C-alpha cells in the first residue's frame, strides 16, 4: 500500500509542474524531504499558445540573482540547463502562455525561435519582422501583427534536450540545431531548444500482425545503456571504431540501425536499462535517441525498465508517460494497483484481416534492488500481486485465444533473470560468462509461467550471459520453459569477461508451424552470420535440444 501511495504522490507531483501547484516531497515515512528535485513530465495544454520566451541565469555567488519569475505569468521548464552539474550556476527556460481564445489585440504570439550570436533579422526575417534577443544567444520572433495566431506557425510548446547527438522523437516537434550559448564547460552536455507548432497530431500506433507468409520477427534490445550526450565506451571490442575513438551511444545506435536494416524485425522489445542512469541526467534525451531510430525504421516497439533506467532524476512513471506518447511505441504503464511500472501485454494478430491473436507477448517490471537487504541481499523480485495479475490475465485471454484456428503461443520478457537461471545442470546453448545476478528470493514467477503455458521468457541484466536454457519437469522428463538472455547490446554498459562482443538476440516466429527459432547477431567479427541458432518451440511446445537446429 505504501508503494502505491508514494507512486501516486510522484504522479501528482509531475502533473503539478504544469499547473503551478506547490508540491512537498515526502520520504517513504511521509516526512518532508529537503531540496527535493522537481519531477519533469513534458506535455502540451490544448488551446494554449506561447506569447513569450525568456531565459534566466542565477548563481550561488550572487544572492541577488534568481532563476524564478512570477509563477502567475511565467511557466518554468523544469530542466536546469547546466543539468545540476555546475557548483555555482543554474539556468532555466521560461515561457509565457495564454489560451488562444483569450488573446487580446495587444498580445503577440511566438512564431519562431533560433539560437546564435548574430541578430537573425536580416538573414531570416522579412523586412517588417524583428527578432528579439534573450540570454545565451536565444532569439525569439513574435507575430508582427497583434493577435496573430496561426495554428500552423504559432509555437504552442517549448522543451529542452541535451547533448551534441540530441534528436527529437515527438510528432510536431522541431529541434533547434544550434545549442544555447552557455558557459557550461565541456563536461556539461549542450542544451538545445525544441519547439512544437500546430495542432494535435494523431500518434502512429501500429497493430502488430503476423505477415502474410506466416512469419513474425522480434528483436530484443537488451541493456543498450544510453546516456545524455555521446557517452563513454566500456570494455569495447575493439577499442577504436571506424578509425577513431569509441563513443558509446553513436556506436550502439549504429549497430542497432544496421540490424534493423538487415533483419527488418516486426517488433522490437527493449528489455530494460535503455538509460544508463548515472550518465543520463536528462533521461528524456537518452530515450529519444533509441525512439527516433525505431520511428525512422517504422518499427513498433515495447519497453520495460531495468535497474539503471531511473537512477537519474526521472522516475519510472515519468519516463513511461513520455514513452507512451511516442510514435510506434506500444508501451503501457499497466495497472496502478500492482507493483511496478510497465506490467502489460500486447497481442500479435493473425495474418490477413483476422481479429484473432496468434501470439501474446507479456512484459513485467522486475524492479531494481532488494527492498529487504538484511534478509535478501541483491536484486528485487516480481511481486505476488504482479504474479496474480499475470495469472488472471493469462487465464482470461485463453478463452479468446481458443477462437484462433491455429496454435496460439505465449512468450514473456523481463529484465532481471529469474532464480531458475542459476541451474547449471540444465541444458543451455550460448555462453555463461558471469554469475547470474537473479534475486535471492524466489517469488514463484517461473512456476506461474509454466502453469499458464508460456513457452519462452527472455531477460537482460547480465550483459555477458547470452545463453538460452531449458527448464525441465524432471519427474515427467518433459520440457517446461525456455529461459533466454538477450546479451548486452550497448557500449555504455560493461562488457568484459573475455573480450565480450556486443550482440542482439532475435526470435523468428513461424505461426504456420507454431515454431520459434532464436539466434544472435554480433557487432564485431562475424557480423553477417546467425550465432547459436536453434529451434526452441515447435508445434506450440518447448522443444528438447536435440530435436531443434
């Protein structure tokens, strides 16, 4: 109950940023927390237009400086342009906004924003237009005629993204290419203004469906560990990339992009640790990098969280609120009354125009670190109410799935491996390079998966483990469940363990045969071949190893 209340307070705090409410942040005992960081959730208020933009800078060395303006007039974008990495300085963007129906003849609407040292009036503007200068090289163009508000040109929202590699993933938003002129230093990622124009655009949310040939390919991206900015490579093989130093995020995204082109997956599953929390002070900028790439390739995707995603300033609910609104994202926060954020499922429909599900993909939040370190050290576990939700959901869906004339299949994805992944006596294919950092408390999710007929579960978390292992019913000598690792794909997370080469796992579903084949692709070396290819499900049942590839 306490966790639900805390999550509700977090969500209320996020919403309050946009309504001017004063929020007091509480700890788990509901005591007031000092110097609490504002939670950030960008959103657009329907019917509002921006009438002015400004930038404030303040310094701890100057008691007369302030980064606060009259909250009745100005809305502050709650992102410190120095990302909290300066001991002495902070800076914030502020916008003045108004309902379009309440504009007066004296109001002027912002129609463009740019950044630079020189007045853009002569090069960008018309003869009767005048750009207005603000701090840090920010220039604002407001309508020359009073009360001019064209929904196609008026700026209706303003945000900030960070890093030389910053990209915009939202429909209707445009990133200003030149960063703000701040004296932030090389260690602080560059701050970019991004603006939104025009009316609400319906976000693309494709319905996954088996292809006409009966196939459906899933690409699992495990532990890509993106940062704010280009990041730093860890344990890269080789150390250099294309003749230059290895930069983690560009190299990771280049690898993913090549596989998207080669493999053309029908769905991407991001299985946690998309964001490398301690190097991503702005998680939104990191999220947009992978999202923009998937949107560009027009691939629907789903995501769950790992233990590192929310180690920065943006908690799970806020991140999921951003992800849910992005094009091609099928991610869902899930029920509020169970533990975690991101407990949900998606249905992959049968081919043609069928409305029946051929494949159900379950996704559950495996949380982060143990809530009871004294008794159970290490990592957290999937909670009883999550397992109850899964059982009830799976049982209820079975009634609908009976209408499908072929064999329906169920699979699942989590981030932290189950305790059963530690069983070295079980058959496994692929490398077992490091200790399995599963929770030490077994909550019984493995048994629930078997009970409900799930054929395969895949996780991430342990980057250098990339095997699939078969869980057996020893009494009946019958295969129960395949348990796979995705294998770490990102250069911002550790590799090590004997020159580990980054890789990505695929699941090729053949709905005609109710068969699932899995394999991996490497980032370096033998980059064209499928590694450790094997059939793990056939005829809708987990396969014994010798019966597969």
